[in-house]
C-alpha cells in the first residue's frame, strides 16, 4: 500500500505576531485523491496548504509529503512534488511573456529542449491560451491570468496539485476548463487539492470535502455527508452555505447531492400535483 500523498499530525502554526492559524490538524490525503478544502476566509485553508510545499513551516506537529517529512527539505526540492496555483495570480506571475511564464517552473526543475516545449504547449492548450503565448501576462484579463497561473503549475507535472480558488473570475467556459483539468489530473493518477468558495464546483467535482473553522478541521466526508441538513449548523458557523442543489434536494427529499435529472423529475411531479 502506497504512502499517503499528504499527511499531517497535530499540525499547529502561529505567525510571527502570535496569531494562531492552525490547531492540531490531522489530515491524510491518499495518492491520487481528490479533496476540496472549504471554510470562511481566515479559517486556515491557505495556511494549511502552504505547509505542503514548504512555504510555511510547522510550529508544532509534522507534515509528510509522499511519505517523507517536510522537515528541513528545501522549497526547491518540494517544488518537484507539490505545485500550488495561487488564489491571486498576480502574486505568481512575473515573466514578460506567457510562454516564458509557463516554462519557468519546469526549466528550474531541469527540463529543457523538446520536453520543455511539449510541456508548455500542453499546459497552454489545457487552459485555452495557445494563441496568447507571445502576450505579456499583464495584458491578459484577470480570468486569463488565473488560467495562466494554473498552466504554469500544470507544466511542472508535479504529482500533487493544489488549486487555490480556481474558479474565481471564470465564466461558465472557464469553469468547464478547470473541471476538465481536474478530471485529466485524476486520470493521470495525480493528487488534486482545491480550496474553494464555489460550493457547486466542490459538490460536483470532489468526492471528499474538508471543512475548516478557526484553524481546525470540523467536518470531513463526502459531499453527501458534508452538505446534509444535519451539517448545516456547522457549515453556518464557518459562513459556508450549502450549494443550492443541496438545499433544494433536502427539501424535496432527494438528498444533499441530487442529480439534475432527479431535480427535474421531482419538479415535474410537484407541478403535476399543483
């Protein structure tokens, strides 16, 4: 049996000013798993995932990546295992052209020549930016810069991919692209972790949902369990609202993750009875 992709034990973290951001976080994510982390701003989501690539170091407890302690491993070493697409792409983008931006990460990992070109081309195609390869990143709109940040991580081909608010600023086509990318990563056996406030995206695309509040994990389960009516008070305590489909599904007796077909059929039955 393979080691978990990510494992934390009693992980705690305090910022230099003394602010406690994580408290005794125990989390295990299987290799090839697909997990969404949700919770209000300040609940510890981003702080948690920044321990996975060494950008932050534990105050207490331990963090293992692919079975090895993060400990004193360099960020450059961890970059081969964990790629994080930041919530704000402007904190990630710095190159003068789209193609150089996407090629920076794999080039730093020692990738060159035809292999580098293939990675860059594939990443740009995945996010729909093939025609913008020569553009200055800051000439792109916000939603395209988000996709560029994602392409930069895809080109590195890390076994673990973390997406911080990947659907922010995206229209329906952009969300569909992100969904397709998540599916493709899963098919390749890579581990996908997403932080998101988009509950519909979470419910429809992630079989496991972790809910954080005040630096602790307060719920951890399937969307069916996490968005069930019994969990609504806990979700409300961290200012998370179940997706509309979950609320309608519960009221119509279809469960918290109803299919579109079941909702349509229930609506037709209700209309027939009126």
